[in-house]
C-alpha cells in the first residue's frame, strides 16, 4: 500500500510539473496506460503493469474517499494534494470499462484563477469594457465559447473582481472547480434533487446580490436566471454558444422572452484558447496563403514579421508553449437592446448593427495576437472554425 501511495503521488506530481490539466488512466488488455492533457492535447507518459494497476486504483479510491469495492457504476470523488508548495484539488471520475476501471482526473490549480481579469489576455480597451459591464447592478453577463475555451476561469475572474464584503456573492456549480475567497459556493448535481433550479430559487430567498450560475443550458435555469436578473440580481453565467452575437437568440430559444433578453443582458464575452508560439524557439516564417487570406493579412507579408516555433527542448519539440485567450466583447447598447426587445434576434442582423457601433469580432483579436507574434495565423484559423 505504501508503495502504491507513492506511485499515485508520483503520477499526480509529474502531471502538475508538466502543467497538465487532466490525467487519464486507461485500462488496456494488460495494465494501465497513463496520459496527460497538456495545452489541450493528450500525451502518453507511462504504462503500468496489472499488479501496479490494481494497487493504484485501490489507493486512488482511498484518497478520493470512494468505496474500496468495485461497484459497476460511475463514481465521482475529490482529492487534495500538495506539490511545489501549493495545494491542488483534483476531481476524480471512475468508470467501469471492458478491461477494468478508467480514471479521469481534472487538476484544479488553486493559484491559477487568482491571476484575475488583468491576466486574462484582455487588451486595455477590452479590460475597461469588462470592468464597466461588471459595474452593472443587475442583469445577465454571459461568457460563451466551445468546451475548453476558459469560460469558467473567466467567470471566476469576474466574480473575484467584484468580490466585496458589502455584497452577498454566491455560486451554483457542477462541479465546483476551486474555492473562491469571499464567495459562497454550492455544488449541484443532476443525480439529486439539488439542481440549478432549486439552488436559484433558494438564493432568491437568501438575499444574494451576485449569483454565478455555472451553466445555462435548460429552460428552467434560463427562466429563473432571467427572473433573478429582472428582480435586481447580477447573474454571471456561461453558455455553449459559438459567438457573442448568437447569445440573444439562444436565450430566446431557451424560452426567455425577447423583451426580457433585450432589457436584462448588459453584455456577452466570448472566448477561445489558442496555443502560444514557444518564445524560446520562435523564428520568422511566412504563414500559409489560406490563413493569411482568412485573416485578411496578405498585405502585411514583407512589412511585418510573422512568427512560429521551430521546436526546442523547452517546448518538447511541439513549437508551442502555454495558451492565450482570445475574446470578443458584445455590449448590448440602446440600439441592440431596442432591436432585441422588438423581437429581432437574428445574429447576422444584430452583428451588422453591433459592428457599426464599435463591436470587434474575435477575428480582430486573433489578428492582433498574430501581429504581436504570440500566435500563428494557422492556429487562429484552426480555433475560429470550431464548428
Ligand atoms: Zn520551443
């Protein structure tokens, strides 16, 4: 047992050192394959024998406070570990598979989110807009983007930004990714009676000022969030929507009245994560004609340097290191609000008006990152065409 405990710790500590976000333990015909997710992609790191496999699973169950036996069902647990002098929380999910139990662990970096809004990759202008939006006393502020685009981290940075002892700040999450100072957090579960809906109803009686709603994906959550916004609460939430301009229509599709959307949606922040060029091996190159065409940067070739990574020891030969968040911020001004209230929620029509009034679509942020030498033109194109 002692030795397997060491083995589990080694697996987790190496993942943290490698800056992995997830650890996968996949049962094979014989033994266990270990992979780490780093900068969005899985990398094979180790293979354990069948004997080690059993010891590791037993120890993990113990550390995550799960029953030691193997009930043939899905199980969720949490564990904490200290590494590099910091505390890390891990969510552990175990599922029975053909060759044994498959484990996936998500590593929550307790220090990461405290970086805050000013470290989220916003330009000065964007940062000012987001801070202005967060001063709105009531309404819904939505972060949006595909899975793994950093929406939750952005919401955490937002609520941390407005944390104030004179206000009651609360969350409803599934799961809670990390403990936030000055914020009361509730974990809901689709498997029990304590759902997003129950928690929202509860908070309306609990005198909350700011409510972070982990995910707005069903009609009940949308209706209750809109109701809370109308009755003086600030709602911070996220949706799985491609771009900011499509959010009004999505809310209407979830059953919220256009008039309520138009009057209670101060703004939307869409985000994407892109891989950054490794700054240790970056060199000038000419991006593909296609990516230059898409980004409208063809006329910059020759006058502005473009960079990519050559691959070095620092980045493990991958040519990229770390990630950067791209954004677009849609402020629902009087013009857009009136249009939406009048029932106009088609994204192309709203986009036309928004751009006329200064809205910068995400592609503009991508171009800026390319011209700053932080990201390749190809990477921006890859991430923007996610559908
Ligand atoms: Zn490199």
